[in-house]
């Protein structure tokens, strides 16, 4: 059945007829048209009455409100219609399935879609359509919960992947509708994994408390997540909030949404107790605030009339606006600037929504309020801090009216449902305490003479936290800033000062943390097990290892360089070989029958022991000899010796070149055990009042006990101590990074690389931020610190505050390989050999001369005696 109603005077047309896309004819071609679908099967016995009254409403509205243009209205009793027939809009009254099918077709044709459908139907996307779930106004308020959940998911007010549903036993028979709504997966609605728990409702309060605790303890939050939806009565609400807080299920990482269907006796100050909502909670409430003291009957025709009224007014206004523009330009210009079908559709939808939003005159009983607790930073906010005010008496939250729900408008929010989950601390200004402690915090004075923190690892971490968690801060310097007795003027003067580098918590800051007056101390502090009783430490922002600084190993004397290619055992074996080969060669020559057979003397040449020795020695030095064996046996001995000499000389020359290129370095003390058993009489020192002293004092490990007993406790590294370290008589134990500052200071002073670091690193010391004991934000800050480590932020920040690399930065074990020119120090051993050779030769010469003179004297004496006789 179809009925066409045309206004008396058609002045302008709003949309084109059969054209598609943006290729419309001119504005004056046709009338606007709307398809009204009244599903006979869906309306049942009310169909005929509804159709008749709808026609009367349409005639009246067109006559009274359509001042410009014309409107063609077509009625259909079925839903399978062709929307390509020149329609501008469609109004449907049908079930959920048919409504979505009509919507899909309307979207393709770019039509204005208005619909009235079943309850528990996912609302059509607000940017493309207007939908109202049908309600007669006589049902109980719990029936609306499932639709609220659907609208909440459809508007993406919750964007969860997992959720835990808690509900009162009184809702057990109807909870399935809510579960289906939570599991809904449709266009614009994200599916989620749901875990449900029923809260039994014993008669006595203490039994109910016990039941709630049992239920909450059974929730495996590791797998189910930390998102909770609680559909409970007012009586269960307070108990559930208190027990969940007691079990630490309410924290900044968790989100709790409470749906309260029955609120007849609901008090407006239900969250006034500070024990229910505390600092750091993410809690939101959706509760029934509708009125039941008046007629709550809801008529479908009322909504249809409102839809049609505002649709007709919208097209009339739009035609009038376009008519004004059309009258001022040519047809060709109009074809260029005229709105497209999609643009007109969006304008009409916007005008209709603006007219009906927050003005539901057809259902004045269904109305739910939405509130959320603003809690983050309330205890620490500067505008709430008062001197002497006990932390328990400070304001911990405020309730925000962030929206409402009604069948017509759906889930309407003016702010995020969980403001802190989306916006962090929401720009709140906090106070942090700090002090000068390089490289974690650098304090300098501004132009007005006020101390300020403007650099340091903690400063960079704090800035990143403020950016991610959305807060601002004011820094309070907890103590006067002095370096070597004078106030600093900038970072450069303090960056190499080892005395300033500490990780203790000043008493003023410690007391402030214990009294829970600040969210966090902006300091890098050593994680101390004793202090954990009073404060909480975050995950480490850095781990400092201990090492010791020693005198840089020096190059050993090169006088005996010529002996370096071979070890002592090799030289001994070589000397033994030379000593043995002479007698062996002599014996072979004397005993060989060759000489007897050929009648050759064995008393000359290699038949003499001294000739054999000098021949073997000369061959070792690659020199020839005057004599060669005649026998083959002797020649084989000599040939074998030549081969051995070839290998020895080649090996010696190769190693000698290597030792000339890479000088031999003194063996440094690089490990703790080397230091403890050193035979050089070296001493060592550690700083007083440090983590190292405390650990060594309490340690039961023998090497650490010995290290502590033999250590010299100092308050600072003096110049005298530096001289002893440089002389190789002392080592200083401290953070490896602290020792780098020490080395840099020494290098700037002397322009020499006098110190080096040991290779041994021991006793990791964790540096972390400090927060009040059991702070609700500890896990949140730890997650951000973990992210900074994963992205390498903290590693880069720590590196940029370390001393810049210089020629002393390399390891003492690695020497630069350069083209080395042999100098006099390299040849000193050769000169000494030559000198010793001359001295030896001269000594023997003198001995020979003396022996010769002695023999001459003895001969002359003997001759004289014979003459006398």
C-alpha cells in the first residue's frame, strides 16, 4: 500500500531524483521525498491505527511547517523496498534486524535515516542515522540496562577488550540480556571477552560481606583483566566498593563501572564517605534518576511526530538558504558550488539532532545520570594543600556530572567515562622536592637568584612522566646548594665534582614522603631495604656498578726486548742444543770410518771440539764456517741443524717485529681478588656513608669482609690520594660513573691519561625514584619507566650526562696500532749486547796477553836457570 501526499505549492526541490553520485540536476527540478515504513508484522494489531494517525500527523505538519519547497511522502507496510526511487529520507518502524537492513541500504543511497525499533537493539551509528529503541514506559528500570550497555559500547565510551561482570543475585533471571549486550559484535561495536560472577545475597550484612569477599578473591585478574562492570543494588554498592578496595582491586590501572538500576531510596551524596573512593581510583556510576511519579506511557506516534516535524523544518530551512544563494548566482556557478547529496544529508541530520537532543518530550520517565570520580592528584594538588592538614583529612576526590542516558539521545557524555584512564592527571599541578645530586639532578640559579632544576636524568624522566601522565609540577629545592663550599652558577662547574654525587635521601624529603604530602620525590636514590619500611621505590631508572680506579699501566722497559720473542724455557733449550751439538758433531767426525778409509786426519777441522762449537754457534747466527764434514754422517748432522736454525730464526724475527709494534704493558690490578692478594703493598679506599660501606659491613662473603677490613674510609678524594693513585700505590673504589668523573677531572688538570678503570664490576646499586609508602601510582610509574627503558630513553639520558669521550676513554688493555719507527730505546738491548761483547773480548784479550807474558816470563826464567847451570 502506498499513498502520495504532495504539498499544495511546490516551490523548490531539495534533492535530485533518479541521479546517483554527486551528479544532481538543478535545485528547481523535483520535490523532496520520504519513505515511511510501518512494518505490518512488527506493529501487529496496532498497524491500521498507526497508519491512519501517521497520515493525519504528516498532513498537519506539512501544512503548518513546510514553508519552502515540497515533500512527497510514501507509505510502505513492508521493509523490502527499493530506496533508489528518488528518496531523500526514510523513517522506519520495524524490528532490529529489518532496521539494520534498511540502514545499510540508506547508507549506500546517502539518505537521512530515522528509525524506531526493538529494545536491546544496537543503536545505529550516530553520524549516519537517528534511532530510538521502542519502550512503552511501563517496564522496570532494569530492562533499560542492556540498552545502556549497548549504547555505551556503540559510542565507544568503554573501549575494553576484556571485562569482568559482577551482578546481584536479584538480577539473576534477567542478566542474560546484559551479557548478550556486552558480547555484541556489530558495526561500530568492539567485541570483548567477558567473565561473569554472581554475588549471592544472604540476609545478614556480615554474611553478604563474606560472600562478596569470596567472589572477589575468585577473580583471576591476571587473565580477566582489570575492567569491572558491577550491576548491583544500592545496598551492595558500599560493601562492594569497600571490599574491592581492601583487596587492592581498585587502583589507577583498574576501571570500575557501577550500574544501579533501582534508586528509589538513592541518596545524592552516596559517595561522600572518603573510605569508598580514594586517591588514584577509576570509578564511574550510571544510575537511574528517572521519575516515576507521573504518567510514563510512551507512544510510538509521539516520536514519529517529533521526527517528522524537525525533518520538515530542516528541509524547509535548507531550501530557503539554498534559494537565497541560487538567486544571487548563475546556473553555471550554482552547478559548481551546490551541496552534494551527502553534504545535504549531514546538514539535515545535524539540524534534527540539535532540535531533539536533551528534549525528550515523549518519555519523561527514563533518564539515567552518569557520574565519574576525579581522584588523581587530589591529595597532592597545590590548590588543596594546607599547612598542618592531616593527609587523611584532605579532599580525595570530586564527583563529575559527565552525561546522561535517555532512550532518545542514547549515551551522551560531556567528558570521558573514565577521565583519568584517558587523560591521566588532567593537567593537575603537583609539587616535587629535589636537591643537587649530579648526574641525577643538577641545580642552578636563575637570573633572580632562585635555585632551579633544569637538567639531569631524573629531570628528563620527570618531564617524560608529566607528558605521558598529563600533569604539571612545581619544584622545591630541599637544601642549600653548594659545591666545594660555594654556590654553583651552572651545570658545568658541578658536572665533574665527585663529592656532590650521592644517592641518599635528605631528611627533609624523607619526612615529606613519609607524611604523604607529595606524589613523588624528584631524586635519584639508592634502593634501600631498610627505608622500604617507610617509603616505596620505583623500578630502577639506572643500575650503578662498582669498580676501582688504578694508575694506568705503563710500558715496560724495552732494554731486554731482544729476549722477549722466546720464553726462558725456550732460551734454555736453545742454549742446551748449542752446547750438545758441538760434542755430538765432534764425536761423529772422530768416530766415522770414512777418515780412516781415505787416510784423512781427524785432529784438524771439525775433529777439534772448539771448532765444532764455533761452527754450531755460527750456523745459529746464519754465518758460514771454514770447515765441512767429509763424511755423510757429519753432513746429515749439519743439514739437520741448518733446518732447525731456519725455523728458530724465522720465528724469532717474526715475534721480534710484533714486540716492536706492540709494546709490553705492566700487568694491572683489574679484579678484587687481585687487589686482595697483591704483593705490591697497594691500599684501597671507599667513601663513608655509602651503599657500598653498608653492604660490605653487613656482608658475610669472605672477600667482601676482607675488602672492608682493609679499606680506608674517606669523605672525599683529596689531591694527596690522587697522587698515590697515580704512583700505583693506592686504588679508590666507587661507582664506575663516579670514577669516570674523577678521571675526567684529572685529565683536565694534567692533560695526561694517568688513571684507568678496572675490568671488574661488582655490587650492583639500583637507583630509583621515591614515592610514599603504598602509593597507588607506583605500578603506573613503573610501567612508564619500563617503557622508557624499552625505547632507550633513559640509557641516552644517562649517557649525555657522562663526561665526553677523550683520548683517555679507551681501555688500558688496548693500545693504538700505529706505524712505529724503531728508536734508540728499542735498540738499547743491542747496544748493551755490543758493549758486553767488547768488554768480554777485551777481558779475554787481557787474559790472553797476561797468559802470554806469564809464559814468556816463565820461559826466560827457565832459560836463565839453564844458562847458569
